[in-house]
C-alpha cells in the first residue's frame, strides 16, 4: 500500500520538528558539559577529589556523541522524505 503525499509530507514535518529538538538538546548538552567542566576545575582548585565529576564529564560527552549520531539519522530521514515529496508531480484540477 502506497503512502499518500499528505502522509509523507506529515512524516517530513515530524522529522523536521525532531531535528529542531535534537539541535536544541545538543546545544543544551554542550552547555551542561561546560558547566560540569567548570565544577571540576573548582573542585581541583579547592584541593577536592574530582574523579567522579570528571567521570560525569566523560559520560556526558559520550552521550552527546550518541545524540549527534541520532541527529545524523534524522537528517538522512529528512533528506529521504524531502526527495520523495519533491518527486511527486503537482496535481492539476
């Protein structure tokens, strides 16, 4: 069963919304990492054990790598859907 142009267009719009959310989440993720790195420096400057805080920075960075991979998949899906939507000739009434 073929998917209608309207359904394909809605899928495209949904993926575009997901891409916007992914971009925001990634930006916020980088901000969290910067904040955590600041906290690590403060702990170190105060002579405190910073191992757990450093581990958190590494975990946050690993998570961000996965978010960026997911963003790449969303972009690929957007391009695929856009090509499908663009390939449908306009109807004339």
